[in-house]
């Protein structure tokens, strides 16, 4: 099983290929408790992604809130190896590059 930080590093590289010129920022949960791990800015679009090691990894307080709020505003999802392809496909559609 891949560690969460390894998955996140690989995911960031993949995001930069899928969305050339995007800005991927790692958020500080020490500043805002529960804020998702990554913010992706691309053209006039944005998304929050919360990286997890696996589908059954525990969730921290407020993570559900921020993902739900981001989903209403733009795009927010939990992402882990088991749903990576689905989430990235959904993100491409949300960003207008869907296949």
C-alpha cells in the first residue's frame, strides 16, 4: 500500500500534466482545521482535493464540511488510489477538458 504522502506527490505530478499551467497548492490544516490537502487553480476554475491513503482511511473533523462546501461552489472530492481515475475524470469534466 502506498503512503498518503507518496500518493499525493504522484497525484500532483499527474494534475500538472492533465491541466498544463495549473497551480497546485498544499494547504495547511494547522491554519484551518479540516481544510483539504490540495487546492488546484486552473484558468478560471478551482478545486479542493483531500488525499487519503485508501478508501477506508479515517477522516478528520471538518473535512466533510469543506469538501461539501467546495462541491457546491466549484469542485471538492476525497481522492484515494481506488477512486483516482473517477475523480480525475470528473475534475476534467468540471474544468471543461473532459473526454
